[in-house]
C-alpha cells in the first residue's frame, strides 16, 4: 500500500469520528457516557412520597381500630326490670293566687267553702257524689255541688235553642247565669234534662256566692266523645273548647273576683262508641286525642287568669286507669281521693 493510500484511510477515519471538527474557543470537551450507565439519585428526593404513604397508613390503622371498637360495643347499665320515673311526663299545672285587691272586702266566715261545676265527675251518684265528698273530707270544707250529668264544656249553638237543652246547662250558660243572676235558660233546659239537673240548677241559683272561696270545674270525656271543636278564630266561641272555657272563667271572675276559679282537666280514660272502645290516649276521632283537649283547656284557663290542675298527667294517668276508674270512664272512690289530694296539694285555703 502506498503512502498516499495510508494517508487517505486515516483521513476518512478522522472524518467519521468528527475529530476534524473544531470547537469554539473555551468550550469544554464533551463527556462521553457509556451505554447502560445508571443515573445517581438522592434520598431526599423520596421524602414527600414517604410522608404521604405514612399518613395514609396511619389513617387506615385508625379506621380499623375505630371499627373494631364499634363492633365490640360496650356493656350497658340498662335493667329492663328497673322501675324509674326518669322519663315520666310532668303535669302541666298553672296556679295563680288571688291578689290582695281581689280578696279585699271579703268577709272570712271561718269556713272554707268550695263550689263545683261539671258533669259526671261531680254528677255521678248525686247528691252523694264521691269526688265532692272526698274534697269535703280532704279540706274539712263545705262543698256546694252543682254538677249536672249530660252537660258539656261547649255548646252546639252560640244562641240557646230548646231543641238542644244540654246547651242550657253546659258551662257557658251556667257561668253566664252566675254572672248575671238570670237562671231562666238553665232552669228551662234542666226541666228537659232530668230531676237531677233541676236540683243542681236550683242549688246553684240559691247559693250564697259571697261565701264561696274556691270554684272547681271538672268535666269528663263527653266533648271528646262527640268531637266538639278545640278552637276557632274567635277566642270567645262557646262552640269550641278554648272559647267556652275562657269566656266561662272570665264571666265568674268579673262577677266574683274574690272566688278562686280552678279548672281540673279530664282524667285519662276511654269511652265506647257504637260498640267500639275509643281510647282517649290513642284515638283521634275527629278533633285530636284527649290530650289535645287538655292542652286547649290549659291555654284558655291561663288566658282568663284562672288556675289549672292537670289531672290527666298528675292524678289519673294512663297507667292509673285500672285503679282509679270504673269502665275506664267513671271515677271510683280511690280515684276521687287521688284527685282531692292532688287539688289540696296545689290549692290551699290561705292562697
């Protein structure tokens, strides 16, 4: 091979390797990296990922612990045989004492005198009614009993009609007669009701109201049974529970401010209608359950500045019916004594 051929071959080799390329002044010679060489990493590059994984792991462990505790539960202290009053309903009593101005001028005759108005609670066994007797014994008082069987709290009509004589002896017309002294409507109505009604109205008409210290009002389930309305737009609507109670108490207080008027609610009970037993605590037969009537009576009494004693929750409740009621309706002797004791606890002669 000639010298020229050898020179040409070396030239070609340098051309392929780029050895004949010139670098700019000051440029560094490139570093050649071999194939398959692994890049180096710093541990701090992985710290954020490690922190996230640690948090997730902690959350998973905490959730597992909570689920385990929830599934395991804890021992309860509940004793199904324990008798407790922790969840008993409190009676809704509303007691208003008379002011010194209201009793000013009243002569103290030394006898505590109670007058009673209502239907079966004061009419059963008339004139030997067990509740009137229990009150007389509890207070050592004189009781003027004017309860009328078949009467109502409310009236069917706003104006008296001879076609509905029970209206004339019901609470609004009886209290209107007490206020005005005109007993013509109660007397006419009573003659169409019964001899008992006639006697009760006569007793009321001839009573010395100046001697009366406290007037008690108590009715049974008749208004509930006949689904008389609870209220209307008029607060003096005597066809509704609210209006009848409020207007009646206001009438007595206008005429005789020295008399303390106390309204007693119905006891818990029931009544048979068309061979079907209606439980006042459970059945809504048109105007709500019996407790709804008690609530409206309370509100009306309070609005008229009377006192209210909750017999429904305070003396003869749902759990006491077998002990204190006959046929789940009429008050027996034990029930009468329970009511008298409850009244005496809240209403004392000196208040």
